[in-house]
């Protein structure tokens, strides 16, 4: 997946007992949380949520797509990766991968932007995020 976008976050993922079902398989909805965790790792490197609130903005999610490939079990030690694919004035697109060893458990993408809390509308993305792909 690295052929498109810039790798902006990578982290080991802990599979918790509350993430799994009776068969020891991670619930599909947990992957969405892992995507959010990866995106948050990236965002916090450039602007923490306290700074955003001072500027009356918040990141928002508009679309999530996930393709499940091989189930994650309680025995796996997955790693999550997040690539920034697009960062325009009004939206961002991330690609994600959850894998362990040579197994790809899932791939996915998210599209979103920033929301102005006082004006209650989509707003311009902070320049720091727009510039990330330009620095390649």
C-alpha cells in the first residue's frame, strides 16, 4: 500500500479481551476504532486537540471503508499503518492497513475534513496538514 501517499503513523495494536467474540476473533467494529487511533497518532504530531479547540475546529469523519481479509485473533500481534493520500484545503484521505507478520487482516480508507465549531460548517484544513504531502 505504500505506493500511494505518505506513511504518517504506525503502531503496534493491542488486542484486548473486550475486542473479541467467543471464538477469539476481533469484532469488525474494532477496526474502525483502530483506524481512529492511527489517525489520532498522526494528527497529534502536528496539532493536538487542545490547540484545535482554541481555534474552534475539530476533525470530522465523512466516510470510512474497510475490506476485511483475514480475521485478527486474540493470538495475533497486529501492526497498524496509516498513509496520508490527499490533503487539500477542505478534505483529507487516509489509507489504512492492519497486518501481522505476512498476513494482511484488513485495508481501508477514510475521508474527512475539519469542522468549525462556532460556524457549524466545514472549514479550511489547517495549513500544517495541507503542507505534509508537499514536503515530499
